[in-house]
C-alpha cells in the first residue's frame, strides 16, 4: 500500500508465494536451502529456542546461592508468584505504563504527523525536528530527563520556583515517578512514531481531500473521517510495536527510578533482571520471564493475525 | 495557495505557532541538557542555570577523564558488525523462503515467526550461561553472536523479496545463474532500499542495547556507551552533572547526524517493510 | 535525491569504523605495555570521583611492583557486582581480587569461591593488629579473617553549620537523640520562613539497619547470624517503629523533604544540601570529601542519631571488603594479597580517606601528615573516625550475616517509602517481615541450610 520505493516502476507481475506453488521440489534447492538457512537456524536455535525451554525448566525448581537448580517444585513458583501482592501490583503497574505510553505516543505522534503533513513553506524543517528523538538512546534520554526532574536543581524545580509553585517530587512520589518514566518513554518513542505516521498520512490519496474540500468539509472532519480510516493499518502496526516495546522497557527504568519508589515502577522486565542479577533468585526470575513471554506472544500473534490479512504466506 | 484571504493567512499563522511550540517542547530536553554541559557543575548544583561561566571544560574532562571514547569505539564496532551480519544472514534466509522450494518450508517459516514472539529479555539467564560456557564473556563476540540474525529482519526482507519481478528470475535462469549469483547480483541490488532500512534498524538496535551488554561486559575493553554513561554517575558520592551532560551530548550528536542523513530511507523503508 | 545524500550514511559508518580502528589501537596499545609482570585482575564498584582515587591506589601499587600488575575493572553498583562475581567464577573473565560490599558477606562465605585472607596473613606473618578491629570483625568468621575490609564508611549526620549560625540555632550534640534533630530541623524550617527544609533521611535500608544497631537491637535471629544461619527476621520491633515515628513526625510538621531511594536520590539530596534546600541529612561518611570541597557553607557532622530513651550502641560499618578468589593460580592469589597489603598501608589509607571520605583503617594513618593536615583544615572530618573508635563491637553492630540481604534491603526500603508516603508504620513493617521471611525460608530450603 505505501509505495515510495522503486518497486512502483515495475509492472504488476511479481513473484508471489502462492503463484509459485507450481515449482517442484528439487534436490538442488534442498542443498541451497541448508546453506541459506543454516546460519540463521543455528543462531535462533541456540539463542532463542533452547534458552526458552531452559527458562521454562528453571522455573520449575528452586535455585541456590550459586544459581543451580536444587529442589523441584513443579508449578510452585507460579502459584507463589501470582498470589504475591507485590507481583500483582507490578503487573498492574506494567499494564498502566503500557496503556499510558501507547495512548500518548499514538495521540501525540498523530498530532505531529498531521501538522507536519501540511503543505507549508519550511515544513521539512519541522519534520526533521520532530523526528529528532529517534536518534536518542535510552541512556541519553534518561540523563536529559533526570536533569529536568531533579527536585533541587532540575528544570521543573526551577520553573516552579519562578512561578512560586510547590515543587513536584517527580522521582520520589510513586504516582509522579511513574509519570516521569512515561513522559521520558513517550518522548523517546515520538520520533519513530511520528515518522511512520507521517509516511502513512502522505500516502493517503490527495484526491480524497480535494473532494472533501470541494464539499466544504471541515479539516477536523477530514482528519477523523478520511485520514484516520485510511491510515488505520499503520496505526494498528505502530500500536502493537509500541505495546510490545513498552512491555519490554528496561533501560529507562534502570536509569531513572530503579523500579522505585515503593516498587511503583518495578515493571516486569526490571523484575526479571533484579530478581536474578541482584537478588540471585534465578528460579523466580525465570518464572517471571515465562509470564512475560506469554504476554509478548499474545500481542505478537495479534499483530500477525492482522498482517495475515495484508500479507500472503 | 495563491488565494490570500484573511482566514487562510490566520490559519497559516496559527499552524506555524503550533508547529513552533511543539518543536520547542520536543527539543527542550536537548537544549537544557546541552546548555548545562557548558556550565560548571557547582553552578548547576546551586541551581544557577543562568550562570555565565560558559566553557568547554566539561567536554575536555569527559574526553580526558573518562573512557567515553573507548565506549564509543566499542559500540560502533559492535553495531557495525551486527548490522552487516544481519544484512547477510537475514537476506539469505529470506531468499530461501522466497526463491527456494524445500521440504518443511512452511514449518521452518513458522519457527521464524514464533521466534518473534519470544522476547530476548526473557531468555537472559540461559543465554548468559551459554555465552559463559563458550568463554566469550567480556568479549565483543558476546554482544554480537546472539544477534547475528533476526527473525524480524528475515520477515521484512521476505516481504520485500516477494515483490521482485518474476521476469528477473526467468531471465537469470536463462543466463544460467545459480542461486548464489542470482542472490548476490540481482536480488540484493534490487532490494537495496529494504536492505538499507534493515541496516539502519539493526544498527540502531545494536547501538541501543542496554540489558544484555550490562550482563556480559566486565571491563572497559568491551563496555558499550549505553552502560558507560551510567558509570559516570557514582553511587554514594556527588554527581558531576556538567560532565555527564557533556558526555550525553557527545553521544547524541553523531547519532542525530546519521539519522538526519538517513532519514529519507528510513521513513520509506519502514513503511514498506512494515505495512504492505 | 542527490548522489551525495545516498552515500552519506554508509560513508559515515565506514568513517566511524576507521576512527575506531585508530582509537581502538591507540587505547589497546596503551594498556598492553609489554611487561612480564603477573596481571592481577581487580573488580571494584567505585564509580565517579572514588574511582579516580582508587586508580591512584592501584597506580601506586603498580609503580612499587616488579612482580605483579593490578588491572582494575569497574563492575557497576555493589548490588550488580555480587552475581557477576558468583556467575563468572571459574572463567577466564573472573577477578583475582574483588571488592564486595558488607551485606554480601554471608553469600561470599557460603559460595566457597574465595580463599580466606587469614591463610596469607599467617603465611606472611602480617601484623593485622594495626587494622581497626571493628572493621576486621565484620569480615571474619570462625576465627578466621575471610576478607580484608578496605573502603569502610560510617553513617553520619551532616548539617549546614552556617545556616544554623545565621538563624541562631543551637547545633545538635555530637551524639544526638532523635528529638535533638527534630528540634534543629523544625527550627531551620521555621526560622528560614519555610524556605529551607529541616531534614531528610534517604530511603535506604542501610539506615534502618543502622538505627537498629545503634539501639542495640538485632534484626535477624541467631545474633544477626553471627552464631548460626538466621531463620527468622523481625523488622517490626519497637526500635524500627521509633525510628520511623521520628521521621513521620517531621514529615507531619512539614520540615522534611523526601528525595526517594537509589543512587539518584543520594545525588539529589547532596545537591539539595549544598544549595541550601535542606539543612540536615544522613549519609555515609564517604560523602565527606565532596561535602567539604564543594561547599560554600561550614559543614557540621554528628554521630548517627539514637532513640531518646536509649544510649547509642554504635553503628556497624558500611562499605566493602577485598576478597581473594580461589579459582586463580597460587602466585596470582599471592599477588592479590600483596595488593591488599599495599592498599592498607598507613599512607595509602590516609590518602584514601582524604580523597574519598572512607575511613583510614590503619591505626598508623592517624599519625601521617596527610590526615593531620586534613583535620587541621576541617576538624569536622574527624567525627566519623571518632564514632568508629567509640563503638564497642557486639553482635548488634557487626552487620547482619545473612544471605538474601539485597532483597531484604529492597523490602526495607519499600516499607520506608510506604511510611514516607503516608502509610501505617505497623502495617508496612509487618508486610516487610512477611516478605523477608518468605524469601529467607525459601532460600534456606533451596540451599539445604538447616
């Protein structure tokens, strides 16, 4: 659908998998397949499939100080985990974070993309500026924002000083710390989301808008009744990517809040890390890892289900 | 556009105001951070953000007192190698799915799809053990080998390869090209845009790695920039904010330049591969 | 699209790689000076300014040596380092000598991955009596010195003496009670016209443990683990309640500011203290160097405060010790011990205290010109050392010898934060107890401890 590359130039006849059903299996292809696929399969097997099974295995044991499995407990770790209030609250926190990040990222990304899709002189400057956070890595984002949130010398604290407002404890009160992490994440996500949505909006046929203009339809109406429906596939794609990314958040949390205060930002992946590589409880960490996998798998499947309609394989 | 009636002008002015306001909000963290990087830490600690003691001292101390250059170098090497490896291995497996016909093709393809559902973050414990048993801890290889290929990259390139005109394959069969030649001389050049996109994607992905390098690097010889920045913040003592901001600026400026240059590819390529 | 634009990105990348090749070479060339001294890999967790001071110690050792060469490698926070040490044991990456913090002592002991320092002390006839006995006892077990204390700190209370003078507030006594501090904090807040907050206590499990130690109360059974592996923890005891009540009282009267937990909290409260946002805070004595150097105000220091109804029992030391791994050949282990001996020399320790604020552990350090000059310049820097010297070592103030202390601290911090944010003290402590004991039971089961 979004065609900006050279593939446009070439006429319709394409090698589609389904059209190629007629190809016969031949021995040579088998030889080539092993060469072409071998390396990737080896790496994926060693670093994706095997560790998944191993993690599942560890999650059914207790592990000792040295990290070795000792006592078999079956599903005991799972039962213990999902009945622990601190784990439940961690899950709630994670979900809150994911929902807030996704909504804000998409809404702001749309706003920016819609604004930047106007045909105005100098608009390309704004497009460049809006995508700038794509070049920001977690550590840099964290450092910039930590400095802004700092309660005594931070920019927000200074600003409240100018306007004689009470200083907000961005990093020390549980609710605010969550927002601090959300704001930073959304800020980081924005560049990428903006760029993709802009591409999608630009590919909406101009004729639709021209027709609407002739009809005298307001630009707000155009946005909700032309733009949004036309870019809904991209919106869906960006949402699932954002959701999956948010579930896997780690770096920002490690740098900004370390999961605190009062575990208010102790999200799933941070727990997995902390339980294993701080506290040395590898069994608990593996149990949490399996739960994370189930969640990620669900959203990835959702994405596939959708792509299936668009893609034939 | 030629029609300069009042409301159109008003609308345009309003658009610019909004555009500028949003740009300011988005860029504010950069400006504040970069401004702070020119101030002495003591002024920052006192909250004196409008200090006039502007200097490059923080940059000098970031370069001379910290191993930031070494971290940058490590990261560039790792990200570059990862990028080329993914370009090669992903394109090879994508090629196999599109242009070859073999037993269990569907099953193997599903396996690739399944790997996209398994988050690396959930597999760090066994992967640490694997890298340890290979004797690769604290080595560039530890940060590269698990990421030599990617299911996402394969999937993305497969989508792109499927758009290759059938005539090209037919022509190359007539020419007597074997699969290697067809792959190297026709398919890769033809899908250049997708390759560049995947390249940028995997480079940035490797550049932004945080958790895994944190677990597997133990010295400055292999430590990457994302973890290195954290080291500048000390545990029990006082933070040298000026120098930390300077280091952040040193890191972010090159990536932003790369990004501006590569932006065009990235946008079109991502849309290509993502939503077809 | 222009050709230039097309090739710019690959070009930038290639240029980057070339740059790396050049820089990388230069850097590795520097470190690979060909000498045939035995390399001793040393893992440490000193970040920021302390790292520079530590590198001076290492440089000093290396210059004095023809046989060994210590290679320092930073490992992140204390917390992170423990699992790195345990999980790399037996590989070529693992260190010959490493710095591990106070609360990991039980883990290190039980791992069986280290050679007791005592073995080398005996073989070398090294005189340990010069080293502070309180610090030594923290890291000994079964009559054997397991590790050598190195960077040792004491929690102390800092106050802004200039501020007190300005407002005519009587300074707290050198060993203050909770209510002494409350009085000063409230006066600062009131007399500054609510511009300066009176006090803060960082959400840090170490502090609640110290409050217990100073009240002479044990957190874990079996004498805080010194006479057997602990099986039960009781954080909900009158002395924890007293400590949290004290903080809560100050929160209620608005003279308290909460900087939260974690490394950034520590940095933020220091910044707040230096910029006259808060008048009193509790922190490791290791901060003293920065607080004197970067301070336009006069600094005041007292001992860790004690409950009103009790005499101060003295606090346990904090910081970390140096351990020798047993997965390295004999000569490497010997080299590691040579480094330990060097690091504890009077002059080295004196210099270390001056640079970092960690206390000089060698008694002879006090006689050095370095420390004499330091005390002459800033007499208050004597206080932490005095606190260490006044305390008599007993089971309550010799640390908690229990595994799972990292998680315990996290749970203590959750309890503290809950209280700071308005939660009920009893409930917060009971929750913490339940979680800590759950974890302890499981840990003992997994390890087969009775």
